[in-house]
């Protein structure tokens, strides 16, 4: 017998894993391979261990754990820029989504002159 009631999901709404898979499929195969590489996973884990707090939240006087490594200047497949840790910052999911939406023109924002980020 279930221990908790089922979660209500409106008809036609896909779960997060399904949306993430679709986003990943749309990503350039070269970039997708970079993000799936053992090297990236290890570097990302180390970077977040060294920078455990969200850089943007800290600038605003808040303390929030970081869970995303962001490329300050989007790499767009440039492997030198992709691996340059001087161009990385640790962000929380909320700040990273806000930054990416602003850069990519998502959520009704105008696309900035910068390219999309991780």
C-alpha cells in the first residue's frame, strides 16, 4: 500500500527528467560530449567543493549553496574556454536559470550580445 498520496500533475505536463532529456537531445553533440565526459564531472565536483556558495547570491548578501558551475563567458563549444576555470563561477539553480534566460532571450527577455551558457 502506498505511503503517500500521488502527486497531481496536470495533463500534458512532462516530468523534469523527461524535459531534461529533451533539452539534452537538442544540444550540439560536441557540447553534449563535453558535459558528459569524466573529466568535466570530476572538474565540476572539485570546483563546487572549493566554491560551495552561489557567487551571485553572495554578491547580494545571501548565503545559498551552489549546485551549478556556470561559464561566465559562454564557451559555445570553444574547448579552451570550456576548460578555463578562471571563467567559471559557482551558482545556485535559481541564479543560473535567471542568468541563462537573460542571455538566451528566454522567458520573454531580449537576447543579450552574449552567447548561451552552460
